[in-house]
């Protein structure tokens, strides 16, 4: 199932993908909650984020992850229609 939305092709709803040619944002997702559909671009292009937690992760990276989650807690809680939610899911 392929969806075309505003000139962008998506594999489906709520499936983030990389956007290497976008000047500022690293990912895009076509978010759907109920009948509401919204294209959300998120993540800084070229930023070194923590990624998935690793077994022997440095204290600096743990602090970076904790700070991001605290700073964006409200946006993460608001659900699929926010960039914070997707950034937390994909990049942190």
C-alpha cells in the first residue's frame, strides 16, 4: 500500500522514513489518528542523537537522552500528531 500526500510518497500511515535530501529535517511521517491525517517532519538533519539505548552507553549520552525526554515530555504525551512523539520514537 503506497500513499501519495502533498507530493511525498509514503509506505503507509504512521511509518516514518528518512528524508536525506530535505535541507533541515531528517525524517517525515504521515501521521493518522482517527480521521485526522497530518504530515510531520521531525529531527535535525545531521544531528548526532542517542539512537537506541546501548548496553555500554556513556554517561554523557544517557544525560543527553534524559534531557531530551524531560524537555519534550508534554509533546511526547500528546501522541502521534506531534513531532516530539515521533522524534522520541525514532531518534531517541
